């Protein structure tokens, strides 16, 4: 059932992409002196985001787990732009201790943090557990980004002075088909990777909206938004079955956005003046759009927030 619903959402999106031209971001302001962290920044959409941020003058930290790919990418970026201010830092988003370790190393550097892009992710992975024994989509796409954001909030708050610091999570229209059963992530019977991916993206969105409430009530100069990049031709689809891939290849070539086109919307939300002070939006093709009714359910947001804090041994309030 989840499979069919997910494919229906995909078809609708492809139709949209057939009819509409990709969003093109206006010229963005210079970002010299600012620091960004991009998870999963060494390939796909993340890589294009990193490239664009560097060109705007930002110091970018790529947080990924493939160290070889990280080195290849760093070399390429330095070749393309001699002044590129970019570092690679290892983080395995399937491990809470790796995320904590990444944050500890970042804080030792005493750098400011103006932008956090929660981009790293996996899709349709066969049933697998993270280092912490949790379902992999839940762990990589949602839980680690929750932990990362919470542990980096003090740096973001501290750096949000003249302008707000920004948190952007790369979500997906897959969230529209997620059920509300977020307690059911770790079930082993009838495991469905499609349902798991959709739930992880709904969880990311519930987190975005709930975090906004916390930040607003604390009066912090940090905004938090979610971006839907559309359907993009990347390695995210590598876990699809062989027949699915055969069908997908020509469709992707014809109708998918390129990673560079997807990065345009992300950059617009991450760096444009139009998004200064704008928070709690679900952005698609440069515009805030409505996300699923479940994502606005305050009770569901609260329940997930509290359960996640308990799971990660974090205080419920961000002020503690
Ligand atoms: N492509 C689409 O059509 C589409 C649509 C909607 C939403 N999105 C979202 O866009 C984001 C980026 O996806 P993409 O399409 O660019 O896919 P991708 O090319 O497969 O890139 C995924 C990135 O996530 C990183 N990653 C995966 N597992 C990790 C782990 N355990 N620890 C650290 N990093 C890990 C990878 O790092 P390594 O390079 O180190 O392996 C890679 O850089 C994802 O959140 C995805 O859900 C994509």
C-alpha cells in the first residue's frame, strides 16, 4: 500500500516537473565570514550545495562518512576555486556516538556556525539496524539530524546576531504518504522500506515545526525550514530493484531535476534576504507550500519531540 501511494506521489511530482521549469535562484548575497555545516555534502544534492556556498565565500564543513569520497571532493573543489574554504569532517549518521564526537570536534575549533544543512540521507534501504540498534532510515534521516541540531543550537544561537542563523532540513514529498504511526519504526515484521523512508521524512518535518516553536518561545535568532528538492537524479535511488531501475533511467534522464537545480531552492532558503527571519516553512521550488496535515498536528509533533529527547537523553526544553 505504502509502495503504491509513494509511486503515486512520485508520478504527480514528475508531472509537475514536466510542466514547470526548474526554480532559478536570484543572485545571493556574499557570505564571507560565515560558517556552514552540510551533512552528506560529498555527493548528490549536498555536493552542489557545498559548491554554491563556497562560491558565495562561506567556510563550509562537509560532514559525511565516506572519507575517500570526501578527499576526492575536496581536491576537486580546491582545483575549481583556489580560495575555497572547505573542510571534510567524518560523521556516521548511523551512530549517535559519531554525531556526538563530530560536535565535540567542531566545538573544539571555536568556530561560529551560521548555517546547518541537514541533507545526508538514505532511501529504500533493505531492513538494517544502525550502530544503536535502530531502523536505518529513522536513524540516519531523522534521529542523527535531531541530535546534531540540538547539540549545535548553542553555536547557532551565538552566531545569530545581526542576521538569524539558519537550519535547513532536506525533506521530501514522500512525507505526504507517511502514516502517523511513528512508534512503529522499529518493527521487524512486514518491514517496508518505502514506509520507513516516508516516516523518516515526516519525522524530519515534525521536528522542524516543533523546533521553530521552541526557538520562537525562547526569542532566539535562529530560523528553521524544510526544503523539498523535487525528484533529483542522484544515487539515492541505488537501492531500487533492477526492473525499477530500468524504468527509472529514461524517466530520470527526461524529467528529474539535476542536483544543481535542486541546490538552487536550498540555496535560496539558506542564503537569500527573502528568507531572513522566515521560519517553519516547507519550501518547494522557491516557494513555501503546504505540507501534509499530519505534519501540522501539534500533538504528534510534541509526542515525537518528547520521545526523541528521551531516546537521546536530551532535556525536553532547549533552554536547559
Ligand atoms: N534525490 C531525490 O530525488 C530526493 C528527493 C527528495 C529528497 N531528497 C533528499 O535529499 C537528501 C540528499 O540526497 P541525494 O539525492 O543527494 O542522495 P545521495 O546522492 O545518495 O547523497 C546522500 C548523502 O548522504 C550521505 N550519507 C548517507 N548515509 C550516511 C551516513 N550513515 N553518515 C553520513 N552521511 C551519510 C552520503 O554520504 P557519503 O557521500 O559519505 O556516502 C551522501 O553524501 C536526502 O536527505 C534525500 O532524502 C532527495
